[in-house]
C-alpha cells in the first residue's frame, strides 16, 4: 500500500480507532481521514454514500460501533442491533460499490458461541448459541463478518475481518458503571490507594480466565492487514495466553501500589469460566502481539494518571 493512500478510519475518536490512527501515522501513512459523529452520522446511508463518493478513499477501516456493557445491552437491544447494522452495512456497501481497494472490519470475540471449545478457533463461528447478555451486538457483528466474506467470495475483493479479544490501554473507559474489568479494577485500586489503602471488593471467585490485548497491539494488527493481502476472511487477534481474574487483580494491585486487602464477593457471578482465542492463523500469516500484560498495565496506569483531570471533567459533563 502506498504511504500516500487515502485511508478513512470510521470511529477514529474511540479507543481502537485512535490507536489505529497513531499506528498508521507511525508506519508512515500521511493521508488519514476521520469524521466525528457530529460531522458524519454513520447510520445515515445517504450521508455515508455522499462522503465516500466525495473523498474516494482507497482503504476504509471500520472501527465504529455502538458499544456498552451488560446493562446497556439489556436495556437497548434494538439500538445495539439496528445501529450497528446500519453503521457497518452503510460502510461495507458503499466500499463495495465504489471499488474501495481494501476494507478492514473490526469486531469482537463476543461473536463466538458462549460455550465454544477453548481456545476459540475462527471456524467455531455460528456453531452454537451466543452469550445472551450481548447477543444483539454480536449478531450485528456476525452480519458484518459474513457480508465481508460474501463480497470476498463473490467479487474477489480484499475485505477482511479482525476479531480482537478483550482490549485495554490509552483512552479506555474508566467509568466504574460502564467499563470493562481491567480498567474498572485499575481505577478501584487507585482510588482505594488514595483512600488510605482501603480494601477493594471484586466480583466473583477470581477463578475465571480471560485474555487481554493492549489496544496498541490491536492497532498494529490493523496496519498489518492494510500492508498485506491476507488469505483468509476472518482472523482472531489476541495473545493466545490468559490469566485468572485473581492474577489480573494482583498484578494491577502491584502496579498501582495498593497495599490493602482484596475481598472477593463470591455471591456475585463469575461469568464464563474461560474465554481464550486461538490466534494461530494470524501468527502464521506473519503477525503476533508485542506487549506483555504487566508492561501494558504499567503503561495504561501511567496514561490514567496523566489524564486524571480530563477524565474527571468527562465524568462531570455526563
């Protein structure tokens, strides 16, 4: 790919999209395009069509989505299904019609069955039922994966889907009500440390196992997909390694410097016992992660500390 190629990153202000922007710039790409949701409503087909026809990007990276936790998914199932379908379908369809050279679709490991064999291979898609708490989002993302596969199969176009494991890093969501487990823990331990090393209560037994990938590594996988023609339509993106939630908590506690007790509330649910991706396909293609979990947590905590004022302002403005 020519380094002057015009690349449109949908969702460039989010954690993943902003990391992709930084990674492409670091790789020498100089013609990146991004629009805020106020400037371009990706749910509006006419607006998306007009934008792509006008800009004529050679590459489109879809890092845009309506996202949220279990509560949001439960309360707004229609919006999570329909808005994500609208966003991705508008982008995929106009990319096909305008003969965009390459399309990279980003999703989530939640597309796989709730009780898939471990580690989870790409071919396990659609072999069993989904996790009920996020099935609306998952169904939308599965549709995007299959749409890209169909275009690739029928028209031989370079449309590829990347499905990351649990992501964390700079520009993550640290709101305790809506954030995922790693940033939530990081903030809890930080606030407990500030409060005289008070005890930290965490949900469950600490025994479930989870895989975590630094968002900057995820962004590097997108750059790899831009720079190469990949032979498959769907790739898992992760480390291929997991830790128990207890090990995660103890690592975060050490990084933060919290010296109080950890209390496990075993009356709260543990969730799925294990969720690990098989990342051998992308590794065989030539990409693998770089950032080990300890280093990633250290870098994320440093970013969190540097952005405390801004994060508080965001919380107050909501």
